[in-house]
């Protein structure tokens, strides 16, 4: 029962639903997901990418919620999402997948690197 949260309507949410709702609040359609590549493996096939939103000149760290919604690995050491693969922009891949999960449209969110 520790895993449950309440939304503004008083409905009980699971932790995955809570993360999705929080991400929709921070990333409405058309908004930008700010990314930082924290670490790249020697082979270049795996990287740690952290996700942020910027509102009212305040940076919000949302990597945990992104990893939870996408069911990808969260990396505590770098506060980032573990993303595997190469040969394309993996930050775009992560944001496209996130937008697909949240809104059903992969192009609903934009990404920029810090």
C-alpha cells in the first residue's frame, strides 16, 4: 500500500500512473524535454541520459519517472535512464518513445541537449 498516491480528484493511483501523470504535468504536448548525456560505455552501445524540465527558471529532475513509465533501467549513480543502442540519436529515441507512451504520438514532445 506504500506504492499508492492520490491525484487531485482523490482517486488512488499506482506508482506507474502517478509517474505518468507527473510527466504529463511537466511535459504538456509541444513542450521540450531537456537531456544530458551523463555517461557512455566504452563500446558506445549504452549510455546514461538524464531528463529534465525547466519551469519558472527551475530545473526539475524527472529521470526516475521517465524510466518508470518506459519500464527502462533507472541508474541511481548518475540519476539517469539507461539507454541501449547505437547508430542513431538515442535521446530522440527516448523522447519519441516517451511521447508515444504518454500521448500516443511520438512527435508530441521535442528534445534538446544541455
